[in-house]
């Protein structure tokens, strides 16, 4: 615990702040894309497999005990999860709205 916060609470808070910053950035990149696959589909294709893999890696840390390495593993997995989720989900919202 650090100032009454658990490691998981800190990781969750930081990952949501990261998501709040990365979502508009990815949405903007998607809007300006000139890919031959369309503005949205390239982002979705790139993000799909890593999104699925990071969904799994969070639950399989390298060590069975509570260690600093596991905390770093979960932090990296969750941050990457939110990045790849944004990479997949933000363009799909534009695609579903008929803008892509």
C-alpha cells in the first residue's frame, strides 16, 4: 500500500488516465488515415490480435507470488490492453456511425 492505495488501484487509475489521453489521439489518427483498407479498418486489423493477447496476459503473470515483477507485469499488461482496445474500439465506433 502507498498512501492508502493498493498497487491494483494505482494501476487501474493510471490506465484509465492513459486511456482518456490515447482515445482522442487514436480517433484523430483514424479520422485522418488514408489507408487503402479505409480509414478505420487498418487500425482495427492492427489492434485486434494484440488486444486479444493482452486480455489474456494480465491473468498469467510470470510468478505465482506477489512480487514487484508481477506488479510491473500487470501494469504493462493493463496499459497495453487499454491501448490496443482503443486502437480497435475507437475506429469501430466511427465505422459503425457511417463515417468510415
